[in-house]
C-alpha cells in the first residue's frame, strides 16, 4: 500500500467513514453498540476528523476533540476514536494518523493530547506508548463488555 495521505475530513466522506466505522467495530476497543446512525452529527463534525487515504479510498480516521467545554481545560485535546481498515492494518496507517493528530493538536495550540483505551487492547496501548503516550491513570473494571470487566486506561502526552 502506498504511504497514506492524511487530510481533514469533509462532509462527502460520511458514507465511506460510516462504512469503515461499522466494518472495524469490535469489543476490543468499543464500549458502545455497533454504530447505526449517521457518522457526522452535531457532536461529531467533519473538522474533528483526520482521514487517511490510500489508492483513492479512505483507509482510516482519527477524531480529535476537546475533552470538556471548560475554559480551564481548553489547552487539552483528546483522541476520541481511531479506526484503520483491516486491509491497511500493519502498514503504518494508525501510526501516521497518531502523528498527524499530534501535529494537528499542536497547530490548534494544545499543550497536551490525551486518550482513553481499554485495558485489554494491548496492540493499541503499545502503539500509543511507542508514540510518546504514557499511562496517567487506570479506572479498574470501568466497563462490562461481553460478560467481563475491563479497565479504562487514561493516557496522555505533552506537546
């Protein structure tokens, strides 16, 4: 696969992103049911997403947003979702999206970038750690997924 081109999402990406979101949904990383509605809505705007394109199609996305609306927290942005198409996994798309998110957060004036990841998602945790994110807290047994309690791991990095 060629090097992915990373860009800000546009409204016309909605169908491809919704299809990707449903295709990559898994209890390894999801705490909500399989998404059914529109991809973009009043809380999930196109400009909140960076999209990875390769060979003319969307192969991944990452969502960056403010974790709260508090002015005292405005210097922090949070990764609130990432997905990579199955056929693009292991080819650097996730890493490219994370690096682009770091640069985008810097460009928006953020001093910190945070995220939450499920404790049992070892591949994602390893990727985040390799990109400079550190565990900043753990909420033990925060979610009940498929009959098992799963930790919510809080990670972050300075920009």
